[in-house]
C-alpha cells in the first residue's frame, strides 16, 4: 500500500531470526545449515559487495624495525600482484586461483605501525571501518601481533602476522581468527641449541641480552630451556628496552660476567646497534656471539666481519632454492622487481598471502568462518619451503627450521652471500604440543 513501510531488519533481529529458524529446523528435522552460511560476520559480506576485496597492511615503516617492515611489505605487495595475475608461483601453492580471488581484484592499503601495539590496532580499526577490510596483515614485533590477534578475534576479521617470534602468538595469546606461518622461539631454540652444544661443548656459561617484551622473554626462556640439556647455565640476563640507543651498561655487565657465550636476542636495528657496541667493548673477541633468531639484513648492516662464525636460526635464506624449487621462483621474481635477494621478512609476507589465497579459493567464499575451517583441515601443500600444513589446534604452520653460520668475508661468493646453510630440520619433530603454551582459540562467532 502506498506510503506504508515495513520495519527494518537490524543485524540483531537478523541474528535472532536466524537462531529461531535454526532451532525450528532442528525440531522439524530440516538441515541446520540452511541459514548459517549467509549470516553476516565481521566485514562480510559488505567487504566483498563490489568487484574488489581489501587487505589492510600494517607494518613498521619507522623506528627500530623499519627496515624489516619494508622488506615484509615488499613480500605482501609481490604476493598481491601475483594473486591478481594468477601467477604460476601462487598457483603452485593455491591451484584454484585464476586472476584475482573468486572473481575479485585484491587491493590494499598500507599504514605504519611503528612496531607499537596501540598504533597497530588503530591502523587495523581504520582499515575495518573505512575500507571494510576482509584481511589484516603485518607485524615485525610480537607485541603488535598479539594486540592485533585480540582485535581480529573481537571484530571477526582474519589477521595474519608477518614476523612474530614470540611463543605467545600461537600460544596463550592465540585466537581463532589468527594464523602464523613463521616459526617462533621454542622451535628455533629446539633446532639451534643442539647445534650450539655440539659446536661449543657442554657446561658453558651464557650471557643473554634480552629485549623487554613478549618476544624477548619467550625466546630467552626457550633458549635457556634447551641449552640446559647440555649443562649450559645463565650467569647474567641483561634486560634492555625496545629501541635503546645506548647498551653500554648492559654490555659492561656482560663483559664482566665471566660468560663463555654471548646470546643476543635483540632484533631489527636493536640487534645491529647492540652488536656494534658489543664489538666496541671487546666482547666479540672475548666470547662467541649467537643470534637467537635471525635478523634480516643483520650481516649487511654490521658487516660480515662481525657475523662470521655466528650461529642463528632462520625461516628462509635465498640459497635454499637449490632444495626447494618454489623458493627459487620466489627469489627470482623478487630480485627481478627489487634488485636484491629477499630476506626472510619478505618471504614471511609472501607466504602468508599465498596461504590465504589457497584457503579462500578452496573454501569458495571470503566468509571468515569457512576460510578458517579450511585452514583447520590441516591439509599438506607445497610452499616456498617444501611441504607444510597448519595445525588446527593452534593455527601454527608446521615448517622446516634453517640453521645458519656466518661466512668469513673471503669466503663470500657474491656481495649478498653472507650465510652458510648448515642444516635444514623438519619442524614437526621440533615443535611443542599445540596446547603446551596455553592456546585456547576461542569461538568462530
């Protein structure tokens, strides 16, 4: 009738209606899933109502992790370009991708997280509100990754960290809406510690330099746990703030500690500056240096004279293309575009989006619940580092761990040939049980 209006259906009333219909369906013996797949959640379906789908990228572009953030961003951007092209490298990992995803072009925005959790969450909130982002990605600090995990779970938008080495990210701070592809402190320590014990012997005394946040503390704890199996003990654990300019007080204590081995857990520019200053204190002549978790661009920034003989664990190094064909394809594509060999932060960005493209295309929808359940099938697939899969219990990718040793300058075959790969270890036997760090994923809806 002209002039009459039907009452508007609010989101709450739609959900209540869906609940009532589902209950009615159960009582009448009808299928339960009749309405569930169409229930709005997060930014779906608004975020896919047009011919594009938006990814919000938040990485450090200033501050102590800026260099690694820029490398990670390049990995994300190359993956998006390849998804939109239907590039053979993406299709090798996500064979149902054609050009774009499910008929939509992937677009993105970039914001500077400054490696600050509060800024990172603000960036994500803006992407969700302004752009109806269907996916949030990026981190070089586990503190920002954990904060974004919580945001993603609350807003029901999938979040993929880039670099995050804390045990907590898929441990006590895991969420249903987050997935991590890089390994972390426990796994890197389980791989690296036996190599160190074999190389340097038993019953050594350790001096740690530890950044004061979740990454630093969990990596230090895991290194200490696994090295204790060789009788190694800690004589000092110097805890320093993120972004410190002067490490002299911490390094003086390390120099006077009587330690046999110096293990630096700092990352990014903090690792660069602390190692340079440690050299100035004469510590690197006094005791061997170990870098607990590989720092992209470290050897270039401090010089191979300071990284020669240094042991570290890493996710990726460009020479593993000899073993993994897709790694070689990635290195070639990245080098063609950027004229340098990708570091593992770039690999982290690329691999995350390749995995997401696989899961979306396999699910046949962007609706996050269905995408999450596709991740949780735990299917094995080929990747830049060979056969990998996600554990459904904690959303952690099972992948190999690479052990490196710094080359002497005279042994470098090219200007970027900084590291020897001495072992590639399967991740499955190294990783702790999925519930060991208290992971409880939370609800889908």
